[in-house]
């Protein structure tokens, strides 16, 4: 799966990765990166413009969970064709009383990544990474790079090997 993009080893293009992402993917031979138009970073536009099937793009949704007055965060990976069950599966799995999409400014501030480039690579320590089983089953998925001007291509299974990651059914 390449579409019209030119994929390169992520190690060869550190300029296309946000700092925390670069640190997380350094030495991962499976991680490839491609430069894109930052105005086309949103999934639907990206896939259409670069000729990639929507179902091979995995979105990283950051969820804020609340329990006992404390807020925690989790990253949830779902295919672009699916919707994360935030108030059902994810809320119950995290043991939260309440779960909602984290505000954009909180997400970018806490991750050091740009909106439209959020990825499970390089997240703050202790954040769970919940990977939908459909994402884990994909031979290759496109995910964010931490920047709007590039994307990563990785095996879906690699996402389940990240610190704090686990695969489960996250969609309705």
C-alpha cells in the first residue's frame, strides 16, 4: 500500500517527525514516513488525495477519563471507517465514571504533537494505548507522525507492541 506517496525509513527523515515520535520510532525498521501537504492531514482528504483506501488509515483518538475527581488519558486506535465506542467499551475498560474526547488544546499540549498528527508513538508515559482488533489485524496502517506535514506507515500489529498497548474490540 503506497498510494501516490514516497515512503522512506523514518530514521532517514527525522525532520518529518515530532520530537517525542522520533524518540519512540528510532531504530524501528518497520516504521516508514512520507511527507504530505499539511492542509490534507485530515484523514478523509488525505486518503482521497493520495489514493489510499480509508480503511487502511488508523486514527488516534485521545480520550479523557474521569474517576474520583482525577482525569486520565488514553489513546485509542481505530480504523478511519469505524467509530470508537467511547462511552461504552472504552469507559468501562478504563474503569472511568465518565469518558469523552480530550479537548484539542489539552491533547496537543500534553503530547507535544500537532492536531491532525496525533499518534500512539511517543505518548506521555503511563498513557494506555487501546488498539482496536481491526487495526491490529491490518498488515499496514497509516497513522500520524506528530506533525501535520507527514504520516507514518507501520504494521498494525506493531501498535499492539507499544508500551501500555493492548488490542481489544473498541468499536460498535
